[in-house]
C-alpha cells in the first residue's frame, strides 16, 4: 500500500489567517459598512479598506470614519468596537473563502508530518469560528490569537508561543503570512518567512524582506521544501 513520506515530522508551519489562508475582506468590510450606515455615514469601497484588514477592526473603523469626514474619536468608541465584533461574528463566513489551493496544501503538509498552527492577530474565538465554518480548523493543532500569547505580532513571542502551544519546536518552524506583522514577527523569532502577494498589506509586500515571495498558495509546499533544504545544507556545513 502506498504511504506518504512523513519527511516533515519535527517541523511546524505557522500561518497567518486573514489575507493568507482566507479572503475575509468581503465580510469584514461588510460589517464595517453596515455600522457606517447605521451611524449615518456612507459605506467605503472594498478596494480602499482591504489593505487595512491586517491592522484589525479598530483601524477599519477609523478608516471608515475618516473617509466620511467624521470624528475619529467617535470611531474609537468601545461600544462601536463591540458592535463591530458582534455583527462580524454573525456574518463571519457569509462570503469569506479560503484562497485557492489552501485546503489541499494543508492536507499534504499534514500528511507529510508537519504540525500546523494559526498565528493571527484576530481574536482566537473569531478565528476558530471562521475556520470551523470553512472546514479548515481540523488541519491545525492550535489556533492562536493575541489573547492566548504574551504579545501579538509583530513580536516574535507570538510565533514562538503559538508553535509551542501546538506542540512544536520554535527552532524548527516556518512562518507563512502576507504582511509586515508576519515578516517582522518571523524575523524577531528567527524563523524563515514566506509571504504571499495576494493578501492584505498597506505597503508593497516586496519591501518586507521575506525569504520567499509567492503569487499562489499552491506554491507554499515547494517553498517550504526549499527553505528546509537550505536549513539542512547549512547545518551540514557546520560539521
């Protein structure tokens, strides 16, 4: 009987969520626009807000209010933030979808023995809810938002603690993300970093110093193989 070569045992792959695994822009901006309309303000176009998704709900709210010429102080209200979270939880997977190739790639990496973990600045319960609805949660040993670690990305502590919570070794881990917090956290944690070019970033992804840039998620597995090959070659040269 054919067996998968479990050549990735001992390695952990950490993934960002929004903009890396899932195109969550339609539902996040949908919530933003419903709140803006409730506040008597005009909705924002998808293109103007999607780059800010990695910065969190508060940044989206500020953008929406600024675009309408309204008070930023009003956008920073805790009550408005809570309304955002409640509305978003109710619509979290209305239109959000995994990027092409995500489910298949995660399955193959697991079959090869890798431990998979989500390290996201999205709150853990919302991350779990989204991934459950998209049938992706089953692939991950842990789903780790900022509420489950001592510091959020761009701190490397987020990645190290997420990998440890998944039962992995931070010294044998790779980060896959789409934006500056991912690249900076990986650098801080001394982890190789793969960035995808189709995610949510307000600055050009090419400037973020990734070890590998990918235009398609289907190429993640090959990129990991290349990084691990370099790791073993460099280790061999030390002896």
